[in-house]
DNA sequence: GCCGTTTTCGGCCCGACTGTTTTCAGTCG
C-alpha cells in the first residue's frame, strides 16, 4: 500500500493526540500537529519527493527526526513511536478528545476514574449520571458532554463554501441590522474563501451598551447557545453549524480582523514578527509595552511589521510572508479580469437554456466569449450529442455568431475519455471545433497507473486541449480518483495542453495547491464553470477565488485573454 | 520536536468563556 501524505498527516495527528493525553510535552505535541499540516499541504506526495532527492527536513516544521519518521512510514507503513504510545494509552481516547468540551486532561481523567475508552462508554456513563461525581466534573459538565455527543453523532463536517454562504449571508444581514452595530464582517476560512468552511467567525464593532449579544443568540436559526459573554458568544444553528460572534472596539477592528481571519499558521508567523521586534500582537492591536501602535486596520498592522497588506486568500503560511518581504506577492486574478467562460452546457445536451440564451447571459456579464461544451455521445444520461448532432450544433453556432453582437460563441465539446484512452468523437468532427475539453465521467476505479495512462493516451490526440475536473472529486461526496497528476501536469505542459480549474463549488478541481504548482511550472490555467444554466455562470467567482488561493495572476489564467489570443494559445 | 542576523539551549501565541472551585484548570479558537 503506497503511503500518501494524508496517511502521514493522520499518523502524526493521532500520535499528537495520544502524547497529549498522556501529558507529554505540549510543544512536542504541537510539532507533530504542525508537521501534519505541512505534509498535508504539500503539492506532491512525500514519497515522490524523496524519490526525486528532496530533503524533507528543509520543510518548515520538519527537522531531522520527523523527516526520518516520514521516511520510515513510507518504507514500512508503520510508525514505531505511535505503536509504542498506543501500548500505553487506549486508542479510543484520541476520538474522545474530539468531542467538544473534552480535551486531553478530561479524557485521561475519565479513563482513570471510570475506565472509559470509547465514545459509547462515555455516553453510557454520562447518561447514567456517573460523570458528575468525578472531581473537577459536575452536573453541568455531564450535561454538556451529553449535548456534545449528540452533535458529535450528527457529524460536524465542514460545509462547502457555497452552502456556508447560504447560511452566512442572511445571518450577517441580521447582525448588521442590530441597533448599535457599526461594522460586521465574517472572518475565518470564509473570508479566506476556502473550499470548505468549518464554522463562521463574525466580527462586529458596536456602540457601547448595544445589546448585540442578546440579539445574536435570539437569531431564528439558533438551536443552542454554547457560550455567551460580553465580547464573545458561540451558538450552534439548527443546521449544526457553529457560529462565533466577537465584539471589539473600533480601534481594534483591524487587529481583530487579522486575528480572526487566520489562518492560524499565518497568524503565528506574523505574531512572531511582532515578538522579534519586542512587541505584542493580539486581537486588540499591536502593542509596544502597553501602548497600541496599530490596530484600527489590517493594513496598519502589516505596515508596522514591515509587510505589505497580504490578501486573505494567501494567508496560509505557504510562502506568502517571504513573498511579501521580498515584494513578490502575486497580483491576484480578479473576477473582472475574466473575459469569458470556457465550459458550459446548453439544451443540446443536459443544459437548461438555448445557445442564444446562454450567449445573451454571457454578454450581460460583460464577457467577450462563451465556450459551448456539450457532452459527447457516450454520456447518454446527460443527453450527449451524436456526431451528427454536434455537426448541427457547429452550424447553428456559426449562424448565431453572424447575428450576435458583442459576444462570440466558441465551438467546443466536453468529450469523454473512454477507458481505453480514446476520445468519444472522431478526429474528423473534433477538427471542426475551436477547442476540445476532455473529461473522465466513468471508470473511476482504475488503478493509478491505468487511470494516468488513460489520460495520457487521450492527450496524444492532437485535438485534446483541456482536461476537465482532473481528479473527479466532489467535495464532501466523492473522493478524487487515483491518478498521477504530477505526471499529467508535466506532460500537459510538454504537449501544450491545460488542466481546467472547474469553478463549480462542488468540484473546485484542480485545487488551490495544484494551481500554485501550475503557476510555478508556467502552465496556464483555464477556469470554467461547467454551467448547466444561466445561473451556473455565476459560480465563476468561486473559481476565481480558488485561483487566487493558488496564487494565480491574470496572466496565469487562460480565459483572461481575448478569444483570438486564447485560441492561439491552445493551438498545438 | 523545531528553531536560531540576540540564542545550538531555552524558548515555543494568547485571550475568552465555562464550570468547578474559592482562585483556577480545562478547553477552544
């Protein structure tokens, strides 16, 4: 079994949990967690990096020891230290610390006093009223554990960004209308536009004496008030989503916005910069002794620390601090830079609108072009076109282009890559198109080697321009299929092909780390919405956000170009 | 366990809230 980065990260996290439970050095624990995050964020599998001669101990947060442990894990699939610790600490305790309100100390205490090793045992003990009698616990804690177990079962998984928006925007409107509220903004991973959001952090400035907290916890959708204080409250919504609201003074707004936007890793590095200068940075401001020297705006905080403003999309401690220091921050691609959409469907296959309707909608968005890419013949469930059908569509697009003013339809197709690596249309018809998007829509279970070969063979066809949604993942629904994207990207670059950034919020495929990799290797990225309706065109903003998280500038994105230049760039 | 243009040893982010205690530990973000 090949060991992937996610396996390494999981082993390290598990080890960190168990070490923490047995009261190990907290910094050692943190080192394992940091390393887990570092490994998880790598664009390549560590195994491959080692093969290619990389020295993992040069990675941030990974020294000689952890680099050695990673190698052992890759070679043997085992982590001896983890097995050793598992001999001392019951495995189930790690899971118990993931129940909200129970940390390492309480988990250990529950084990010592009542022998609790599993979630099930914890529930039984709590329901039997046995926990309240343990020193340091009480009736309320016991009830909180029961409540938390209920949520634990319900699964507190991260929401896709768009789903989070549907919850967040009305709530933000509600908060903004509370008497005395001046500013209200959602910070956290939501502001960083991560593909999934775990909870919401709402930051508010308000007049003194405003009853913002009382009103907040009375929001219609609040299911449970977890905590409520003067400056911070936490609620759980009926959807199971956690929301924090924090109130700060206006002089602290920038510092608090910085602080609550994160990421944690980014914050720690910036905070360290403050410490190096003999200052202190917290959510109330940047302080020299007890004097606030910055805090009203984020720009001010960064400036004092000799840094330009770093866009939230980049705040992941993936090199943005160094880039900022050197004046090399990317000038991130904006929605306005996008000149057209390269991936959409119409009534000709499984879309809901006609060519003309889609064209008009694209024109209304200010686009110069719209690429029509209906499905190919094997996609019978999606109304895939026959070759004759495609030929007719080509004619209709030509006619329509004569009529249309200010928008140009590009003739494309989303062609299936068959399991044998052949394309689902003949070269003859493909040659009549402006460009071709190729995609895998079935046969997800091939081995990594076969899947990779399948795509590379397809890429041998000169009409292959863009690989759509390269990993096939559906966020929260379907894992990516096994495929060697490193190799595919290298080969694509060699052959003049591209990998799409599919902007659909369920896909966002390729992901941000891959976008950054593409940028680093000089491979331009086309962003397509895969729209099946006029509304679907709106999801371009999710793609652009993801592109920004991947450090892409307008020059790195294919569809920031005018149609003629675009088609020239795609010519093989 | 990591890290270093003050340090190769001695630091490692820090404040809010809760619940159980009487002054604070545990948890969280």
